C-alpha cells in the first residue's frame, strides 16, 4: 500500500504568494539539482537560475538552502518562489460576499484566475485576498476557471479546512450555474429538446498539458449535469441567444462547457469548445458567458443551512420584451421578444437522458 503524506512547505507565504514545490528525479543525465532545474526551465536565463541557487533561493524540506553543487539525489523536492515580470493588472475586482473565522466567500469576476496559474501570479483571487485580508492561511476549497465568474469559497484557517473540503468530496454541496449560448439556428429533428430539464452524462478525462478534456463515450459516464432552458431571445448586443440553468452533479474539468457544446449550444465566449480557437488577448466585451450562481450546503460546524448567491449577471442574457429590429433574426413565438420561463418549463418534472457523441 502506498501512503500519501502531505508536506508543509518549508517557506512561508510572502506577499500573498506561496512557494512552488518541484519534484526532483532520483536519477538522470544531470549531476546536480541546479543542472536539472536549468534544463527543465530552459526558456529561462541559465545564469540567473544559477545565481538564485547561489543566493539560497532554493530550499529542501528542512528549509536549508540548496547550492548549485548539491547532488541530484540529495532531495526529492525543492521549494522556491516564482519570479515573474510585471503583470498586467486584471481590471476587474472580486467582491466579498461573506467573511467569518472559517470561511471567505467571494463573487469572482470574469478573467481573474482563482489561484496563480501561467502568467498570472499576483493577479489571482487567492493572492489578492491573502494580501487584502492579511491572512496567509487562505486556501480555495474549490475552483472556477479563469473565464467563469461567480461564487467561490475559501477556507480561512487550517483547523476547519477539512470539514468544508469534505462537503465537496462527498458531493454534499448544491451548485447552480447559468450560461448563455448562441441559439442554434438549425437543429435537426433528432436534436435534444431543451424545453424540459435534460440530464446529460458522459465520460470526461483531463490530461496533463492538454488545453481541452477528452470525451470517451465508450466508457462509463463520470460526469452529469441537469440542464434547463430558461429563455430564448436577443441579447442587448443583438445576438440570438439561449439562456440555461445548469446543475452539475459532478465536478469534472470543463464539464459544463463540454456538455452544452455537445448539445450544439456552445457557450458564448468559449474559445475551447466546441472548437479550439487560436490564442488571443482577452475580449472584455465578450467574457465567457458562464456564471456560478449559487452554492448551498449544511454547515459542517454549526449544522445551519448556508446559501451564497452571486450578485453578477451575464452580459448576453436575453433582453425581456426586446423589440429591437435584431429580434427578427431570431426565430420567435408568435409574440416578439424573449420567451418566458413558463413557456420553457412545461413538464418540468420530466427528465430526458442524452449522451450524443459530439466531442469524441
């Protein structure tokens, strides 16, 4: 049996940023740890990396500095602080919805990563909050993609962190999302009817280094989402759109984006599904139209019912009673404008299962 033992980092959080841990191979063509690091990060300046070893910026589990001559097999892991050039600020700000001794709940904006990732370090919700609240112990209990806005929970202290993390592990948190898709202009007769709640399941696998998940419809489903249409019409920008409410029963990477794309209703602003588009600067005029609307659970410490709801809305939602000329581009019911929720929620207790092989 292999036992996983968590390691406390030997370096403290500094300016809201925690140290990075790097696994060192037990053997290889490198004589020293420094040589391995220089080879692994060959896009960085080698002399600067060696200088950082000389300055004692890489340490082992005991907190002792590792010099450039330390043998490769001397340590399994090293810790260090990432160095980044000046970051472009994300021009949107998180809002604190709830704050107590154990929990911090925020309303995350689009374009802000939950945790440091890629070129974003200080411009992440975690680092911003650690600095803002002067609490180096803050840790996210779950995560949202950078493009997704809405409710995110953070643990405020290690002593109670496990109790809240177990809620997500045991699927004891009710999660509700909203999305806006470009309304499919031509759905064939075999297309799914979204005027009743629909349960979509498939098998999703995330692979290291891949930008998109892999869908395998030959395997047992490991992801499930209930999808309910709430309205169709035209957004303020003139787009013909479909508004859905999503209730995931699992938490696979990119699950909601994959499931809607598989139904032919890819989310507006999504550059990965159904098609992978070339990398481009953020388009602040069209953020990913996906919003984590609410989280609901029974507090494991107090036993009280807790519910946190976003104050944000999606910019491409159908405009009620739209009478703009653009409405004529969107197939409508006899009366112009958006269709009401009551029209779309008929037979709401009916559940339809679907597993179209769209992304395989």
